């Protein structure tokens, strides 16, 4: 999870849950079984996304499974399928399936392109850039430019996501000073989106850039701030990535002759621990 989250995922989840309950009470004879299934798929998909943004990945998976089942009973509209695939693969990406997610987002972008939906196409390309850039930062940067050619730059959410991922990829590509300058000029974009996911994403990229620039204390403080949120939720993949960041930081610290204590992070309900060897 390197990306931010929108303004109020909690409220969005409550509304989506109410929508799912309301749809369940609709009469098939009056509204049509397929149309009701479409509405059900939309509501469960929205609930799944809200849960994902709140870092409840198991809950998101359950809701999205119900959305998929409802979609299969509905009209199977291509635009609705593109929306559902984006939600499903956003969850898969949070679990580390970057290559599969990148391919799926590219497919969704093509669906939106054929439908004459440039903003939705651009949003899908932005998601593709995010996924691809985790494996190839330079390619991710190129895809970001393509996405912004299609998306509405007046959308503050699009602008934040594009800026955040550009900072992440610049740092990963070894252009950390450029990333730091962009980060310094982008903080105002994060403020309207103050949810947990956004705060964690910002602190993580701050820590990575600080580490790249040799500011070990700032990097360590950032990583240690976000670590408990991942551990408490049993987010294995995020903990694995963060443990790598801490390990790199620890090796740098050893070279400088300064010592840190070892951290042992145990995830409740998991059968293993993630140890950050920073001493």
C-alpha cells in the first residue's frame, strides 16, 4: 500500500452498507432480477472498496466476493465489470500482486477508452502506473504522464495520487532530491484527505525519501510510526515491505557505527513474526 486514500472511507462504508441492505429489500417482480443484481453488485463493491481503504483487507475480500456473485446474476455490463475488476485488483495489489493488477487496470482503461470515458480511462491508467511502477519505477513514471493526459487534472484526488506516486517512483529510481523537492511542494494536496491510509502513505514516502537522502533518524521515526498500524491489522505484505525498508536503514546505520535496538513485530493471529534487524 503505497497510495493514499480518499476523504472519508468510514462514512462511505456506512452508506454502502445501507445501500446493500436497501437493495436486498427490492422486489424482483417490480424492478427486475438482473437490475437488482446490478445494484447489489455496485453496493457490495463500494463496501469492499471502503473496507480496503480502511485497511480491512479480509472484510474487503468478503464484500467483493459478494459483488462478483451479484454481478454474475446481473446484466454483465462491460462498464460495470471494468469497475468491479478495478476494485478487485486494487485489493490484489494491496496484497502484492502488482503484475496481475497492472494488466487488469490496463484492460479496464481500454474498456473505458472504447466507451468514450476519458476521465475513467485516465483513472484506470493511473492505477496501472501505480502497480507497474512498484516493479519498474521508470515505466511507472511514463505511465503516469499518459494517465494525466486522459484524466481530469481538476480532480484533486487524481492530482494527489499522481503526485504521490511520482514522488515514490522518483525516489525508487534514484532521483531522491527531485522527489524531496516535489514532496515539499505537495503537502497541501494531502491535507483534504486526512484518513488513516493517506496519513500512512505520506509518512511512508517521507521515510523513504529521508532514508535515501541520508537522514536516518527522520526515516526511522516515520517507519516506526506506521509499523504498528500494519502490525495491528495483520497486513503481511505491507509489513514485509516495511521490514525491507528498515533492514536497509539498519545496514546504513551499521556502516555509520551507530546502533539501534532490534524490533520484533508479532502479528496477532499470524503464525510468524517479522523481525527488523536494525542493530
